[in-house]
């Protein structure tokens, strides 16, 4: 004799056309005697109806012309943004560290650091895009999402160790020698990157984890 | 019909992928076909996952941006639609993480059009969206995927990467949890 829980699963299967005729007859027989399962069926049907009606109403108000245009624009926008970010970081590093303020080593340090920051941010964007479009068969998609978030968390933790150390190194050089501008710029860049990770990336990651919730069964 | 999944047959998918590999104009034309076929179900999925029309539009845009970029690397290991839904699911589930202030219900999201009891229906729909948004990802995902019309349980199992039996048990647990959350509100 199937339990109520098994009958509730059968109710969902019938709602989605996955229950054979024989099982349907058995389910109807059970429903005629079980009030709890009838309430479950009623709630399930109502939920499905509300979700379908909500989607239908949304489709009617969507401005597809605007959405299509935005998608066409987005293809270029992200490329332009990354290019602009790299150009800005490089310009800032060269512009401030070069010229009359720097010694021979200044631009080299700054350029290396600008490249490092651009590489870290670029790798993050690339990794995210790759993680989102990677197709693994027979692997739980939700588990993969959690695994990706854990990996990103590890990368951010390493960044939070690396960039403050670099900031201290350049800060020490800036305070200790006659090449203060050449070292001040990379130190500032490291502090800014640390702050960016701490105040923007970490909270976003925490929100993403919270939005996913705990895995089933925990 | 909302989200009724227009099928791309195996031969049609193979032809599309061949066009994608040619690059240039054939690639753009193939992308346009994929987009036209799947934009409504993906928007519906985004709406069910996020509960907000504006967020659903963001899910749609980001999903197809990723599809456009990654399409040349897609080797046909699964159905094209399964792959697009997997991407949309990831984008939709993680979108909230990128929002600083997430209002539960978007005032722009239209309510179901029950003419007789519009206010009650609006309130019920709003409570349902908020309750779904409170569920863990596994349950939100399975409810949202089943709410996309035309997406069968086998396709849902492929999108989630779990056996069909797991899909049914997750759907059952999701309904129970949803009932509990709705009861608390």
C-alpha cells in the first residue's frame, strides 16, 4: 500500500503527464479517501496555475523590441568595459608613476602591478563565464554552482592575502627611500584592490551563497 | 502559449551548430534562431526564479550573452536547449547575489489577470513569489523549471543533472516547503 508521501509524488507526476493510466486509477481511489492528499493536490494545482498566469501576464507587458536591442548592445558593452578598465588601470599606473616623479624602476613596478590587477579581474570574469557555460553531463548542476562559488571564495581569500602583503612591501619602499612616488602608486593600487575585494566581491559572494541556501538534506 | 517550448529537432540543431562554426553572418543567424526559439521560456524561467520581471529580463540578457560567446565551443554533448536552460538556471540562481538590496516583489511584475478577484489573486501571487524566493536553490530551481510550460521531466532532469526520480522527490519536498513558508506568511 503506497504511503501518502508516495501518493503526493504521484500527484505531481500526474500533473505533469508522467503517470500511467493504471497508477492514475489507484491515485484517484486514494484521493477519494484521503483529505490530506486532496489538499496537497489542490495546493499544487493552484501553485502551478498562479505561476503560469504570472508568466503569461509578464509576456504580455515585455517590450521585446527593447529586450532584443539590449541583448545586441550587451554583446559589445562587456568587451568595451573590460578594455576600458585595462586601459584606465594601465594609464593611471604609467601616468602617475612616470615622468618627473619616478626613477628608472617606477614604471616597471607600476606596469607589472597594473597588469597583475587586470589579470586577476580578467581571470575572474573569464572564470565566471566559463563556469556558467561549462556543460558536465551526469553532474548535479546545483552542486556545480556551489563548487564554483567555493572556488571563487578561495581565489578571493588568496587575493586578500596577496594584495595587502604587496601593499605593505610597496608602502615600506615608499617610506624608506627616495623613490616614494614610484612605490606609492603600486601601494595605492594594492590597497584599492584589497578594498575592492573586501567591500565588493566578498559581500557579493556571501549574498550569492545565501541566495542558494543550504544543500538539500542539510 | 507561455513558455511552450518550440522544439529544435536533432537535424536542425546540427545544422545550427554547423552554421555557428562557420562564424560571421551564419553564426549570427544561428544565434538569432536559438534566441527566437528560447527567449520566452528563458524569460519565464527567470521570472519564476527571481520573482521580478526586471530581474527576469536581466537573466534573459545575461544568458544569451553567455550563449552567444560560448556557442562556438558547444560540441553538442547535450541538447542545445538543455545547455541554454542550464546557463539560465545558473544566472537566475546567482543573480540575487549581485543585488545589494533585493526587494521581494517587483511592483512592475504584473499580477495574474483574475478579473473576479484581482486583489486577492494579486496578493496570493505576491505571497507565492516571495515564498518561492525564500526556498533553497534546489527547490526553487525544480519549481521554476516545472512551471516552464513544455519542459518535460526528462529535460528537467538533464538540466539539473540528476536522475528523474530525484527530480520528483525534489519537487515533492519543494511543494512541502513551499506550503510551510506560505503558512508562515
